[in-house]
C-alpha cells in the first residue's frame, strides 16, 4: 500500500524520455542541494522522476532538514569527497525532502517505509517504484561516514533502469 501512493501521486509524468546529459554539480536542481520547507515534494518528485528517466538514473530521496546535525555532516562529507559526490550524482537524481516542525511532509512520506533516523534515504526506480530504504548510520565507520561504504551503496543501488 505504501509503495502505490508514491507511484500514484507521481503518475502524471511517467512517459519515457530520451537520454539527456547529467547536469554538472553546480547545475543541480534546487531540490537536490538543500532542504526547504516551502518546496512541494510531489512537484519536485515528478521533476526528479522525469530527470531520472531522461538521464537513465534512479532517484535517491534524502529525508532530513536544516535542524539535523547528521544531515550537515553528510553534506560536508560529500563536499570533502568529490569523487563520491560525483558518482552519487552520476547514478542518482537526488531529491531532498524536508521534515521539520513547520512542514513534516507527512502526506508525501506516507508512501514510504518509516525512517530510522535522519538523514534517511530511499532509492526509487525512475518510474517511482520504491526499491530500498537506507539508514545512513550504515555508512559510518568509527563514527565517521566512510567513502567506501557510501560508494558500495551507490554502486549497489545506482544501477540504471533498463
């Protein structure tokens, strides 16, 4: 039942598209670079799925917020590891979904398995099918994010849709 809500809510834009070029890091969509309580995750989700289809990638839904210290740690980690960041964006369209007191996006997130903490990630196919739920604590080694563990995740779940 949870799976179907994400697909149904976003089904208005499921037409296949031609392959397009993956944008450079500085050209990422706003929904890929920051948490914003004013953004509409349904609209952003449709855009992310369209871009994923056009570029042959999957969508990585990252749930968190500016209040989340580990969300900032993850952002710093990715900025300090450009090869990891590049590979992440080569394999995924990242959709950051805000959760905070002003906007918990409960209606959007009702279609996903429960989060185990923040940031939390979900991998979806370019048609919106939820493939995997990921606790980012699994990327930790000795209390720090591990480039190898993160890349293992990217390579395992970032296989392009056929």
